[in-house]
């Protein structure tokens, strides 16, 4: 009697497992396109969020002037630096132009400068061209180098 109960229990269990397996296979086969579509959507959404966070963090670090492990030293040097106001006045460089030149020296693009200062990109370009003219520079690198030579930038 015990043997029959064990055999019937095992056969019943196997039948239940077989039924569940076939039901699972039916669901997967019937809805495979939706399942794969959802998996691809989750994958792309995750990648998009990761990429967006990575890009915005990089821009935030660049806007703060943090470029690498030695950035703490550069930040202290910038805060202790005072521009040569006599040179600034003799050249006629405004405070806004000097601010933009400082951001150029940090490596920011015109678009990033405009975003940080809450002005249009054309305004940044105008300030840049006027500052370049006053410094006698044709390029951004020349302007930054000239400012450093004159004591306007660290």
C-alpha cells in the first residue's frame, strides 16, 4: 500500500512538472516577440541612463575645472590668485571678458561657457572676439598664453 502511494505521488508530481513545463513553453513561444522586445527596451534604457549620467558628470567636472587627480592643487592655486588689475585696465579688458578668458583657460567650449554664465553662445563669441582683439591674439590658446604672461590668469 505504501509503495502504491509513493508511486502515485511520484507519477502525479512528474505529470504536474510536465504540465507546468508545457504551459511555460507555450507562454514563451506565444509571447516571445513581446518578451524579447521588453528585454531589448530595458537594455537600451539602462544604457541610455548610464551614458547620460556619464556625460553630465563629465560636463559638471569640466565646468568646475576638475580634470584629474591633481585638480585639488589647481583649485587652491586659482582661489589664491589675484589678477593684475592694472594690466586689465590698461588693456581695457572688462570683468566679463576676463571671466570668459578664465573659462577658456579651463578648456570649456563656447557652448559650455554660455550655459555656465546663462548667456547666449553669440554673446560669448562677441566677448571672445573683443578680448582677443584687445590682447592681439588670433586663437584661444594665444589669448590664454598672453593673459598668463600679463598676469591676468594663473
